[in-house]
């Protein structure tokens, strides 16, 4: 027996019911159906081949938004979708994964742990398709309309000019949803789509504040970057100042600071343990 909500039922999400001819007649789900989960929803979409920049943006912005009580909605694909779900779970928030396949299929299959984590943290898995139906080219855009339809606002993190995320952005405009986009480097092809959205009226999102202001919800903490606030004076503070400007390799950082690599390595290791910095592809980033 599959759990299902029909459009005639009062528990059916109000916003989704308002998308006209696009509205799905039923939703299959896994998890505990809580109507409050749909009160304030932010859709987060972006590139599957997410860059380290995109990953840090999702971790910082989406984590803070979810922690403030906003439900994160996304499409469960690898890349930005999965990172958004993970950020919500890690922050103690709740998230809804809208699948492009049958409700009994985990897709992508390698994300079974994330699938279980979403349910374990009082989130939902949704699909308009029953059973173990495989995803197809036409099911992804159909899923995207539900992602946008459930949400008061849509955030696009990284997208190329032909990205499927722009389909979701198109639905956001069609349904009169608020559209946010994260700017990116003009040299990065995954920023071309988001930068174009900004040129055509999307609101720039550089932090959780813009999004929380839209929802009328205060952030749980007024302190910017809890990890950064844990950085003490001295060498570690100077490291933070350098990494705020740009990510750096350890030898470049040592040269800029005028300290031995061995001493710098010890300080960086301590900062990593505190979650204040991360190492990706040979470069250190401020979290």
C-alpha cells in the first residue's frame, strides 16, 4: 500500500494546488505527512557538476535558511540538489525531495543514505509517479514544476545557459514565485545561466539574509559565520584574512604570511578540526 495524497484532500499543499493546469492530481510520498512542512518552502536548484564554489554557497546559505525553519525543496539529483538536502539535514532543518521516478525507486541509487536521512529527519520524499517507474527525459521537467510549485521562492545556485535549473526558474516566473540567483565568476560557464537570470530581474542572493527577509523570518544567530567567530587572534586570524580574499595553496599562503610551511600546516589543521577552513583540490577555503 503506497501512501498517497489526492488533490481533493484538504492536506494537499495549497500552493501546489494553485498552479493551474500543471497541478498533479496525486502525490505519492514516503515519510510522515505534516501540512506544516509546506508553510514556508524554498526550492534550491543548480548544476549537477557543482563546483567547490557552488558547494560552499549551498552549505552557507541553505544551511542557515533551513536552520531558521524554512523547508528546503529540491530534486534529489547529485550536485546542488543533493548538497541542498544534505545542508538542510545537517542544520537540523527539514527538506522535501521531489523524485523524477516512481516513489519506490531511489534515484540516483548511490544516494540511499541521503534518501533515508531525509525521512529520518522528518522530511518527505515525493513523486507523482507510483511504483518503481524509471526516470526519463520527460519526467525531469515534470518534476521541476512540482519543485517550483511547492515553494514560495526558488534559489538558483549554479547553472549553465542550457541547464535544467533554468526550467525550474521558468516555472517560478510562470507561477509568480520569488526568484533568487547566486552570482558567479563570468569566466565560469556554470555561472552564465545564473548571471543571466540576474540580468533579467532575479534578486541577487549573497547570503541567507536576503532569503530570510523575503520570508519574514529572522536568522537564528546574528553572528556571521559561527566557525569564523571561533578563530582567535594571531596566526589563525591572519590566515582567515587571507582566505577571505581568495582560496590559496599552502605554499602561497605561507609566502603571503611570511611563516614556515610546517608552522602554517599545524595552524591549518587546527582550523580544519574546528570546521573553520576546508581543503579542496589542493587549496584552502574559509568555511
